[in-house]
C-alpha cells in the first residue's frame, strides 16, 4: 500500500526539480529583443534526468517514489506533445509549474494536519487554505500571462502592423482629446503632433472638461484655431462623468461621416504614422478596436522615471500580448482606434467606472466585435513625477476592474446563470480574470489576522515545528523563480539588470495602493476619478515621504518585529518560514518610501535653474490636482 507522505514528498520533490531546472534552461540563453530563444529537446531530457536522479538519490527506491514520478513525467511528456506553439523548455516550464502547484496544495494540507501543534494553531494555519485553493486558478492565469512571451515560439493572431498597401479609400477618423486643467504647453505639443499625422482624412475634437481657470484653456482654444478647420475645441462646464463624460460629449459632436474614433490623452505626442499603420486592421468588419501600448518620454536621464517606465512596460509586453492571442485585448485609455459603430452598439463610454476604457472593451466584445493589440508604440506621454501621482493612477487602475466585475459578472457566467451575449469563452475567462486578479488582493487582507494569530498561538503554546525539506525547496523555488523569470522578461526587452531591479522596486512600491484600492472596491467605498497631474512638481524635501507614510510605518514594524522574534524566541523552522514571509512583505512596503525619495531627487534635478520648467499656475495662482465625481 502506498504511503501518502512518501507519495506527496516524491511528487513534490520531482516537480520542484523539473520546474527549477526548466527555469535555469530558459535563462541559459539570452534572446534577442522581442524574440524567444530557440531550444530543442536535449535541455528537456537533461532536466528530467537530473530531477529523476535527485529524487532517487534522496528517496527510497519504492512504489511510493516511482508512481508519482511516473505520473509527473507522463504529464510533462503530454505537455511536450500538446503545446505545439511553445518551445520544448517552455512546455516543460508550464507543465512542471502546474504540477508543482498541484503537489504543493495537498502536501501543505497534509503537513499542517499532521504536525504536533495545538488545535487552535492547526485551525488558524488551515483557515486560509480555502482562499488559496479558490484563488489558485487566478494566480496561475496571471503567472502564465507573464511567462508566455518567454515560452511561445509561434503566435497565431496579429500583433504587428499589417504591411502597407495601396488604398483607394481612407475612412475618416475622429480623434478625441479630453483635457482637464492641464498645462497649456503640454496640450499644445500634443495637438501639434496630431497636426503632423500622415493621413488624409481626420478631425481632432478637444474637449476641455470643467477647467475653472481660463488661463489654462484659452491658449489651447487659440491654438486650435491656428491649426485650422480640422481642429475643433469645446470648453464645457458642468459636465458629469469625468473622462467618460468628456468622451461621450466628443462622440456626440463627431462628424457624421467619421467611421473610426481615436482617443489620445492630452500629454501624448503621437507618431505621424499612427493612423496610416493601423487603418488596415479595420478592413475586417469584425474588428471593433485596435490598441497600442502606453509609452513615455523624458525618462532617459532620470532613475526614478526609468524605473517607473520599465514597471509600466511589463503589462504591455506580457499580459496584453497574451490577451490579444485569445482575442481579448483591452482598451487602455489612449493611443487606440475604435470603430464608431462598435461604440454605439456597446452604448457609449461608461460614466460610472474609474476605468471607462477597459470597461468599454467588455461591451464591445459582448456586441460581437473582435480586437487587436499591436505591441508597438505610436505615442509617448508623461510619467507622474511623484509617488503620490503614481499611486493615485494605480489606485484607479485597480478599483475600476473590480467595478467592471461587479457590473458584468453575469456576462461571464455560463448558462443558465449568465446573461446572453456574444462573448467567447476566451473573452469571458480573461475579462473575468481582469477583475478577479484585483479582487483577490483585497480578499487576501482578510487572512492577515489569521496569520498573526497563528504566530501568537505558536508562541503561546511554545510549539517548535520542523519544516520538511521538500516544502522548503518548493516554496523557495516558487519565490526565487518568480523573480528570475520576471527579470528574464525584462532582459528579453533589452532592460539591464539594474533597471529590472528598479522596476521591481517600483512595482513593490505600489503594493499598498493596490491593496487599498482593492479593499475600497470590495467594500463599495465611493472613489473619485482623479486625473494624473502633468504640472511640474516643486521640491518637497522629506515631506515627499508623506505619500508613503502608511507604508513606512507598516514596513518598519514588519521589519523590526521579525528581527526581534528571531533574537528573543527559540528557533522553529515553521516560525522561521512565517517570519521570513513577514520580512518579505515589509520589504514590499519599504519600497514605497525609497521610491518617494528617488522621485524627490528627480523633482529637484528638473527644478534646477538650468532645467526648463512649466509654470505651476491654476485657480488662485496655485495648481491643484482636481477631482471629478464619477
């Protein structure tokens, strides 16, 4: 009869070795920018052989060892045969990681159930398991969405501009530029770039939405007049619905013969071929929108801006590419072209959602339209100069998808529970995941009290619990490989190691803002649509840390308490694992004040007398980051 402990240990050890080996094999060769390094079956066989040798060297040669190895090896072989569009090492990576998660869940449950602890400690340790099991698929989709660009060698759907061809018809494009209390010179540079578009038939509609100070919008109005008849300017007061309301106003004032709508944020300077390169996609009547990535300018000489820029890029070079492969791309607010008929079929822009752009994607797909994501930038905007602006932007991008999930959940459910639509299974999966991935962050906060209580219970009962080697190896492999593979993605896009680490710091600095946004949306707390400030910021010295005050306090406590526990308490492997997790979380929080100070250094550098500055002018002589109720 097979022993459960031996079976779980052998399966976990073999899958861990396969996964770690596949990560090493994947990173062994540096691919060219945007290309997956070629590999054959030899690295796969080598990884499997090493994994087998490792298990046999540490486990008894018995059925309880051989059976799980046989099962795991069979799944790897099946993945090699099934995932034809992936490299052999990529197939092994995905298959072994899935197996690792499959073995880790029962192993962890068995470990907690059998260790010699009090009933209270056991119950607290097991309290979070249902959450882990339920959210595992969401985590796997997020993980594979990042890794797929490393593993896939052949893509089925287009993600590059179609080849140019002679055209006898150019559909009219109406470009919409929403403006709200922006620096006039920034908006004017955007309009000048639109005036240089190499396309014969387009108009530009600028909607100035509730700007109080005439000194901000009058220069833009005058510049539109200078640019000629294809530029139309509207200053609107009392307009509700934030950016969505402004875009609906522009839609109502669009030329009747316009077939396509473009959205360009007021700080984005566009390339002349923006329209000419993308217009060919709309020859297919099924295409509802084409989206291009966010890209930025002025970051080259600033460490802060460079780190933020690379942090932004990860989503656009991984997740959006993966979603496009399943025809489930998102509209992301700027540098996109949308078929006017598809917006009308969807019912226009939402004025209640903080992410009116991705929310519209759901309804356009539900109306039966397809989409395309082109992984090539056609415009460059401005990165928020401070951590406060950076966090405010990410708060909105986290809160909005949860609003979308709540509003459209029935669209994603199967019959008879769902609402009929023309969403495909892939649409439903990815749009559902887009909301759940943010929602689970807020739900995870509910586990924090249980984790703290478990540590207290262990201390109160003087419990010393060892951690088996397979569990240590599996947990370490998952954490370390996650960092390594993210670094490999950056490496693939031409990012140096220092900037890749900086992008990781920038990502961690947003953790608290994302968590708070997820909790706020989960609890249905009202939130305002807060514009991203594009005015030049004045230096604030150490006051810049106020943007990271909460993170500084939590991070300091999270750092001091585990250190004190290591010094004062007797060593326990389980306690050590939990305290190391606390140290990891404290590092996430301390990344925010570090980035805030780095941002302050950037602000000081651009505020030097030798640097050109944008006057900070607004109502009563001071610019304020305005808010609009959604």
